[in-house]
């Protein structure tokens, strides 16, 4: 992962001349002559970890697994939101954790949390570093230092082939987890856009949702058990596939973003590697018609593995990027499983969508979507380099409220940003509602950080005023914290604080995240 | 609901001569000449509610909705476990709430909780009174009185036909909720054995699971939102069909059994009234073969609406009750939905079960099961009247651990009780595991309460020692509380206590339930 952009340098993308012309014509922007520092020129704030602190931490994890070197601190300086990337282009000293600590097991984590509590050091659990909401920002809070608790050494892998359950270490990145499972003939099937870099622990801590959620469920729905190390002790949650033994405490730690404890292992439902895959895309005349169609698919239980539906603006850009023209709203679907199961669900989905007014485009557009499905963040980097600010935000609501919420958020963004492209798609469907995923492209302007901050605030206000959730799958971090009291109520916030006080009485874990 | 037995007097059942002969031959028991009091002869402990308490409560809900009369207190004296029924046959003064309070809306509940907090009165939220774990026992705790907070007046009904969501008042009994939905062409599809009497609020507060859980999910999976009135304020939870905005606080109140607050309304996923229904039963040679078959159904996603599988002992009794003979293990399945969807799932299930060694018995045994599916508690009453103690208990675990857990619980029960019938079935299936539902019939003996208490303790120890959950769908109440620390860990218990302290600092809500 690059420190100041997405992913791997070799996969960086360039904009076509057509897109460059579009940016110039619509937004008036072109290749920026950015005065950004090279990696070796970046200055970080000085580490405030004391030698005694470092000695104590090294006494637990070993000297090789504690580092205060800038080269190690920089990649742990935060996540990968557009604001993060813009901040990293600055020349002033940048925020970074005062050290990176890499514990090797639960006992070491317990000891590290004890040292942090005793010595007054904040600890930010760190997985793949792909947060787009400030979830891993190195915030010291009221402590004299903050360390990134990098969980990359937690690589446990166990598989129960009778129960179809895998136990995966929190530090396993998505591709490595799937590789281990594939070696035994199984798949998890969790493919968020961050898949190539994000980790099992991060998926759980943020309630991640993947592109195949229609078929395999959100990540939280796959979780059958969690191992959590907290300053107050260890929790081993999820005793049975179903239970009425009181509140489900797993659900307190799913989405807890490291503020209650460190998720160190996750037990997950897996399925056999799909034997068959089919794809199909449909074009609808407009968003209202197509969203009624995907709603019918979700409610009638046709159960495609992937189901996405783009509005007019996003469809237009998708076609333009592929060098095509046309109008309407594009739905793409994929079906995975046994050949018979795939065929049955494909037939059922086709019947529902055709009946709803969709015109089949065959498999090509859906296969094209799948090929590029992890690449959007690279496109964002290319846009930034061409003077265009690109960022995403997302929400969810009931089907009855979907159109009103979409309109309100779109208007809030456009009113704040002026001329801009606001695109939207339904990325995850449920029987009772769906998510809305917005992509915004606008001119960087003189102060892009200020510009996006204002737009994000307006979008958040529109979302909460129109009964959406402040985040469907990006989590809360710092960026969504202002809306948490509206999301769960002031009393809900008090409940979260009480849990925090019980498990992390000193407050060392991920300060200023999630809980207002 | 009868005060000292299950259900409606008109539906009481009688044992056939064959069954009576079986009881005499196997257990050595016959019709008991029970010296149980008539309803009018039952003596209750005196109400300790003061006139000032009653006046204050009446000031909120109106004098018509507060009662200290024995005739109102007796039906609120507890639930319907076999121990409950045995206790009610005693002649000593019986426990009962000191008053029954029937609030009409959330504001009244807020005010009642305020009065209870101020005056030191415990409050037990009360729905249908069908708890089999002591969940609604009138425990005063450290307070001078306890009231039953009967929620029968909370009958809200709203339906969003676009999003397929209904908002149902906590006091609606199962049949009334289904009747309201059916009038609009929809169904909830939650049919636990307590269905005819239990309420929407009770289903949520106990994580109830119905007989159609394979198709429609557990009750907690149907819940999209909860309204909860606590002494500290009101919570409105469940903002969107999917969210990453932190921990899912709904899951703290599902299964909370009234100890954190009073669930007053539940938002639920509904589906259209099924247009078609099909049934089929299969016989397997033994439990191992058949459980592998139902596991394959659950894991391959064939998705019958109902799927149950009885062991050899239960199958034998089922056949005997129907006047038939035979051996093996019976699986029954039902399929509901659109004709095409029903046919597809039926075909898929048939293929899997036949391949696993099942021999079809046609539809009759499955239809017979459905006709009698709410009647087992009546049979329990008839058995009690014939000298036989009958009780059930349940657990769940992974598929890999299922057989070992079943054997351990069976052995624990038989070792404690001596000669007895211990029957078991898989009542709910998941991809990763299943529930086990045990029915025990044994002689009442000289001290049936002591006898069952010992057996239940042995079963609970076997369940926790063999990695089962202490309850799959009966909830915790008083009876399962001794095992909660093993279920969620000492630290998990501390988390529950912290939530309790935040929402109900005086501790008036349902004392001594759920949380150790």
C-alpha cells in the first residue's frame, strides 16, 4: 500500500484523453502541478514515546516488533480517504503514531494494553489501513503518546469442514484469507473494494460489507464468533449458531472500531468454492423503474450473489469510461454456486427484472464490472492528479424512503460544491431496503480540504434529516462521529460509553473514534 | 390461558389407553389423585403495595388499569414451566405480583418506571406469560413490592407495503399480529410452540425462534427496529436495513428479558401470505445418517420453510401416539411461498435428503406434525395428571459437535432421573450448526420439583461442559442464570451489568433475571 495514494504503484491508472477532455469541459480542471513531497521528504511530528516506554513495549513483543522509525510510522499515519491523501501532500509536519507495535499473540496484546494503561499511551488497532473515515488516525487524546497496534502477525487459520466454519486471525488480509480457504476448497466471499489490503479484523471491527453481500451476506452476518482482548480481560463470544442466552455480545464488538478491545480472531461461516458463475446486465429507462426491479429481486428471494444498480449519472460515466454511449440505468448481477443453483437463481432474477422493465445487455457489462471492481480507488488518484477531487459516501434506508434520501443527498452535495458530478448506485440490497453509494467528482479548487469538509457536512445533515444511516459500510471513525447521537440517540451513546468504561477504563483504545 | 396448566380448557387432551399402558409399563405411573387447589382456593402472598403506591400508579394509568385483586394477580404469578405448574398445585401461599399495572402507551410506561424507581417497586414486564425459564416470576428483589407490567394494551399496527416492514405493538399476541397482517395480505411467519399466547414484545425480549425458522429466520433476524422505554429514557433503534454505525444496539435489547427496559414496539420484516404450501416427510435409519442429511440441506441452501428431525426415541413415541409402529428417525419438512419457489426448494430438499439415505413417507406425517404443532403443552398436562413429569430443554451447537452434545445431555438426564424417556429432535438448522430440543418423560416421584431441579442442573452442566449454549430459544430468566457466566464469560457479565446500571440505575426492572 502506498503511503500517499491507493494500492500498488504498478496498478496506478491513467485517464484517457476523452476523460481529460470531459474534466476540462465540465469542471474546468486539468493536470495539476502539485508540489507534493516525495516519501523521503515527508516530515512527521516527532515521536513522543519515551525510551522507557519503548523499552517496556519491547520487553513484551521483542525489540524487532517496536519501531519509532519514520519509515515505519508513515504507513501507519492514517487511512485512505481523499482528505487523508490531500493532507499527506502537505509540507508541514504530519501526524503519525509515535511508534508501531506488532504483537504476535493475545497474551502479548494483553501485556501491551496493560503497559499502555499504566504508562498513559493511546493504542490504535491497525489492520490494512484502508479506513476512509479516519478510523485509524493516530490520535493521542489525553495521553502523551499513541502507538499503532499493527495486527499483521495474527495469522491463525483453522477450518471445521463439517460445520463450515473457519477461524481466521485478525491480521490476515482478504486475499490471504481467501487463498488459505481456497487451498481447502472453500471461500469466504467477502469482497469489499478494500479487499486487496484490508484484514479480517478490520472487516469485523467496521461491519464491512462486500460486493457479494446479496449472496453471502454482510461481513457481520458471516461472523459466528469473536475473540476480543480488552484492557479488562479477554472475551470469547459466539457460543452457538443460534442462542437465546441474553443479548448477543458479538454485536457490541462488530463495528466497535477498536474502542472496546482488540479483535484478534474471527470465526466465520464459509462455503464451498463456487463451481459455477454466471453474469448478466440489464438496462432500465430510469432509476425509479430499475430500483423497483431490484427491490422485487430482493423481496422475492431470487438471491443473486451480486446485485448492483447505477443511476443515470453513474451509468453515463460507466459507458463513457468504456468508450460507449447510451442512456438509462445499468443493473449488473452475478450468480455463484452449484450449476443448478446458479441457473435457478439466474432464471428467477431474469424473470423479475425483465418483468420490471429491464432490457438484457447480456453478460459483458457485468463481467466488465467484475474485472474492474477493485480499481476505483486508483481512478481517484488519477483524478486527483488531474485537478479533480473524487470522494465517495454511502448510506442506507428502507425502500419506501430510498428515492427521497437519494434526492436529498444529491442536492446537498451539488448545492455545496457547485458544478460537480454526483453519481449513485445501489450497492447492497435487503428485503426491507437498500444502500446508496455516492461518488462525487468536482474541481479541487483553492482549498480542497475545506471544500470537501463542507460538502461532507451537508451530505451528513441531509442523510440524518432524511432518515438514512450515517454509514452503511464505511464505519464511523472520526468523520461520522458528529452524527452518532442522531444515529443511536443520546441514551444509546451513554450505553456505548458505559461499555467503554467497563472494558477500557483508562480510555487508551482508539481515542476520539466512534463514540461522541 | 389457564392459571395452573397450558392454554384453553376446551383444548385439553386425554391420553389414549395405549399411552396409559405404556406409562404404567415403562415408568410405573398411573393417574394421580392430586390434591391440587381449585382456582378460588389458591392463596396468594399478601400484596405489599401501599395505598400510596397504588394511588401514584393509578394517577398515571387510571384506576381501571391497576389491580391488587387476587383474581388479577394469580394469572401473572409466573410462567408455564413444569416447575411452575407443580408449584401452583401447592397449598401454601403462592408468590404473585403485588399488583398488575396495564399502561396504555410509552409515556405512561415512562411515568410508571419513574414511580417505581422513586418508590422502590420492582417491575416485571409481562406479555403472554408463557416463559418456561422463570422469566416473569414476580421477584421483589430488594424492593418492598413488585408489579407485573402487563403490556396487553400496546397494540400498535403499521405496515409499509413497499419496504415490507410492519411496526407491531409489544402487547399483540402472535395470532392477533398474524390476523392483522393477513388482512393486508402479509405474514410474519413466526410460529413457536407458545404462538397462541405469547406476544410480539415477548418474542423480541427472549430471542424466540419459531418452527418456520429455516425459512423465515429466528425472530431476532426478523427485527429491523425496536422501541424501548427505560428508566433512563427512550431508545428508538434500527435506523436502516444495514448499517456500519457502530455496534448494533438492537442486539443488546433482543434477549434482554426486560432487565434493561420495556420493549414497546417492534419493527419487523414481513412477507406476502404464501400462495402455496407443500409437505414431505422422510425416514432415516438412524440419527447420524439423518442429521448428516439435514445438515446438507442447511449447507446447500435448499431452504425449506420448516425442517425438523427426530431421533429414534422421539420417532418411536410419535409413531406410537399415531397408533403406528416402525423404527428409524423421522424428518418433516414444509415449503411455503410462490408455487415456483416452493417447487424448486422442495425438489432441491428431496434430492439432498434422498441422496443422504432418506426414504420418503409422503406428505401425511408432515401434515400431521403441522396439525398438532402447538399441542405438546396440552399433552404435558395430561401426562402430569397421569403421574408422569414431562419437561423440555434445548441447546444448540456446531454440526461437528452435535452428536457428542446430544449424547452428553441424554446421559446426564438419564443418570439423574433413572428410568425415563429422553427424546430429542433438531428443531432449527443453520449452515454452521443446529439446535437440539429434548423432551423428558419420567415418573413424578415423591418430590417432582426436587427431582426435576436435579435433572435440569445435570443437563445444564453437560451442556456447558460440551460447548452447547445454555438456551437456543427458551431464554435465560431465573432457570438458566447459573450458567450465564460460562456462556458469555465473567467479563461479558460485567458488560451486561454496566448496561443495566446505565439504563436502570435503581435496578427495578425484572430483578434477579438474566444477569448473574
